[in-house]
C-alpha cells in the first residue's frame, strides 16, 4: 500500500519489541473494596445508592494516587472487543495455560509462551512499546485512530479488507491510514496488520485465544469488550486522543470538521434523537472520539469499574446505565452524541451520501452478513463518486443497504 510509505516502521522493530505483551490493566479502585461492594446481590438497592453516592468519590480519591503500572491487586483480564454490534465471535481453542502472559508475536514465529508473570521490567517494555506505536501513528495533535482485530476479521476478503478499502475510495481519507493503530488480538491479526504496513500493537491476553469468532455475550466476549475500555484508558493516560473505530465501519470522509470542539467524549449512535447533548441517544461504542484529559481518564476508569456492579453486561449497556450518573457531571465530562446523518450505520442509515463520513455495519450479526452489506455499501459509494459532480450535488443520493442487516 503505497500510501503508507513512511507511516509504518513496524518492520524494523527489534526482537525484544516483538515479544509484545498485553497492556496491563490498572483498576483504579482497590480490588477488595470492590469485592465488598459487589458481594451481596440481595442488598442491591443499598448498593445502588452506594454506587451513586459514594462510589464516585472513591474513584476520585483513588485516581490521583495510582500510577500506571503498580497495581498489586491486578488480575489480568482477558480481552477486547472489536465489534460493538453483537457480532458472533466464537471462542475457538483456548490456550488455557495459567500464567501464559506472553504471546511472542512476529509474522513467522509461532506464539511463544512463557510460564512466568511479566516482571516489572517487562511491563515497562510493553508500555514503551505501546508508546512507540502511538507516537509513530499520531497526528500532529496527538490523535490516533484505533481499531481492534482478530484472525477471523482479518481473513483475506473479510472485514479488514473492506475497512481498508473504504479509506482508499473515500474522499481524502487515504492519508488517515497512516494514523491507524491496529490492536491485534492474536498472532494472525498481528501478521495481517504488518502485511498492510499499518501500525500494529499486539493486545494479547492471559491464556485466551481470540482468533476465532466468539459467541455474543459469552464470558470471553464480555472480557474482550471490557478489555477494550481498559486499553483505551491507558492510551488516554499516555496523552493521546483517539478515534476508536470498529473495523466494520467504512470511512468515506474525514470526520474532524464534524466533531464538537468543546466535547471530551463524542460517540456515534445506533439511533440519534436530533440533539447531540441528549443523554437518551443510543450510543454505539464502535465509534468514538475521545480527548485525553483528566476528565476522560476518570471517566474510562469509572466506566471500567462499573462493570463490577453490572456483571454480565457489556460496555455499551453499562455506558447506558452510567451516562446519567452524577459522577459524570461531577467530573465535568462533556459528552456529545454524533448524528447518524454523518456517522450512520445499518441501524439508522444516513439519508444522503453528500454528508456521510462513516457507515457502520451495526444492527448486523455475523461476519458474512456484515461482509455482504458492507460490500454493497462500498459499491454504492463508488457509484456515487463516479457520478458527474452536478448530479452528485443536486439530488440526495442514498444507500441500497441494509439488505441482510438492519
Ligand atoms: C520471527 O521468529 C522466528 C522464530 O523465532 C525467527 O527465526 C525470525 O527471525 C523472526 N522474524 C523476524 C522478522 O524477526
Ligand atoms: C507452528 O508450530 C507448528 C507445530 O509446532 C508447526 O507445524 C508450524 O509450522 C509452526 N508455524 C510456524 C509459522 O512456525
Ligand atoms: C471531497 O472533498 C473536497 C474537499 O473537502 C470537496 O471539495 C469535494 O466536494 C469532496 N467531494 C465529495 C464527492 O464529497
């Protein structure tokens, strides 16, 4: 991909760096306190009160004092989500060896496993590695575009390919590819990322192999989703703003002009209620633009920790539960919801291609279904771009999708 010249220097990494480890999760609330908080379901009401009133202050209290890598109670949480749309992702074979924290990745080597916990030094290396990737990928204002992929999504002629193609056929989106960071969930995804000469980071997980499709809402699926939130918080802590994008989102135009300059956390929607500040909008975690600052770091910690209070829920559900929490107001987080006319999806397709920035295969389950409709959407776009200028501008041009999805 000639457009990425100078973008990815991933191939020159030393061996040491190729032993990419997982990012270390750092829950900000003392684990014991959390256990206490959640241990008895039958006092849920009391708990909810506690959650609403006391919990936020605990979070606040704990924030400032915890640097990134020193969490004695850290338990590695497997996972990540790269699809916020309830796609079937089935766990395949699990490498279940305890203590298998290190998956050595390079495009030729087999996954290497080591039976020891990472030392502080190794954790530090992981951090350094992530920082290097972010630095190389970042735009001038320290913004990166992050997506997450596993083997199933990176198969030839699968989601990853349509994702990348959209940048190439979109209007002025090609230069954005050099700012894309792929968080690879397994070795195959990592290799595919390197092949495409993108910026690649191996986000692996103790004893879990996410290379196949994971069942929606299975335990592993949930872990994957939460892992994303935790990982993104670390990115924020490193001082980088990000646009997180699921890979089943086609990019057709640059989004920046449509973001709200004063917002901390902006998120796309499955359904949009014509008011960007209305908390009743239905956010979709598959696309969001988040600025790195104290408010967003606190928010991501709060969101991540809230999973403990809502067992069995994925990040999007929990977001819908916590978005009204006074904690959000207290920390002053400015949330905005993005209009589906610009950042649409199969749930609520944009009406006019003239305005479209992105198109998400949301409200769609299964890779094959997604591929079918995404391919049609790409086709629609290419036809639209091929129209004579006056025709393109005069009457609204619409999608032929969703067909299978929606
Ligand atoms: C990948 O790992 C294999 C086996 O450990 C090694 O022989 C090879 O040199 C590595 N490739 C690169 C590009 O470092
Ligand atoms: C990985 O290991 C298996 C079995 O040990 C071997 O058959 C295979 O060739 C290896 N793959 C690579 C890419 O080294
Ligand atoms: C592509 O972007 C340029 C610059 O923003 C704009 O002038 C042009 O109208 C766009 N084309 C389409 C089809 O949107």
